C-alpha cells in the first residue's frame, strides 16, 4: 500500500474505486493566492463547473514547487525524468459536491512530462525554463515559458515563517489547499475528473515577494493591488488515478 493511503479520514469523499495509476511527491510548495471577482473567472471555466467561493469571494492561485518520484505504476523512478520543477495557475471549482481544481496553465522543465500530461490527462502543460535556489530559510524561484513570443514568467522569493500544521476544516486555508481532484476537458470537450490523494498539507505561514502579472495576463486576469496570501508546505506523497468522464 502506498504510504499516503494509510491516512484517509480527512477526505471529503471516499477513495475512488480501482487502483491508482501514478505516484509522485510534491515538494517545497508556495501557495500564493489573490481574491478575484467570479465574473472575471467565469469565461475561463467550462459551464459544467461551478466557480467555488469562500465567504462570497473567489480566488486565483499560483503554485511553484518541485516534483519528485513521478512514475506510472508499477515502474520505478526514472533518472532525469521523475524529478523536475513545476508551476501551476489554478482556480477553484465544484461539480457534484466534489470541490476540485481547474488549471489555467501548468509549466514544467521536463518536455516528456509536458507531453505525458497533455496526452494522458488533457492538461494545459507548457515547456518552461525554471530555476529554484535555496535562499536563507526559503527559496528564490524564476520561471519563463519557452516556445512563445510573449513574456510569460514568474519571479518570486519566499520563506516559511511559522511551524507546520494541518489546515483547520472549514477555514480559508483548507478551502484553498485541501482539494482531492482536478477537472479538465478531453479532446472532444467532455468533462473529466481526475482523483488524487495525499495526507493533509503541513501548511506554514509564509512571507515573500511574488511577481505573477506576466503569468496571469494571458488569461486576461489582473489581481488586486494587495499582497498575496502566502502559505508554504514542505511536501506530501501523492497518488493519482486516471481521469474519468464525469
């Protein structure tokens, strides 16, 4: 049994039937969030999905992190292929009382991972140059998308500033992070749900600087002139099931 499956009581719905297909570990994540009016997000999300709100507010998230141990079951880690930096832009949606994530974009340094995610998960992955460096107790993260004439980049420096703890159920932190599926559309436009599982996030409050305008502009988004809400997580082990039509 995968280690993450020893801890399941926190899930908002039962584990899916059937065996998981992929395993991975998500490491050194920054969750950067801004409140955004749902009217600005509605054109970016399929009509079959509801845009999620917390106390009447919808959010956009930017999540830089590292992937490790990425492999399809039952294969072992593959040197040079199973570990790479990644960067996500995501929104929060619901279908059939199952809150999940809708990705506006995903960037990764591995061209093979980009191909596999586009092929098997129908996700909007892009090839990018990403540099992550330790900086004091935190990280300096630089990313720029490749193969485009536009400048699409992220520039961030961040560090945790408190001890880790699980998000309190019903809190804004839980709303933004404790999500156990993603939604996407297949090649004919049918809605898919992809289930994931991991232990509760060991969240830490964080401080830093996040310049994400160039990453959000392609989607027509502008965030308010406010500091982002920042959280850090050292990492979780994850299992992923193959996408299924909703």
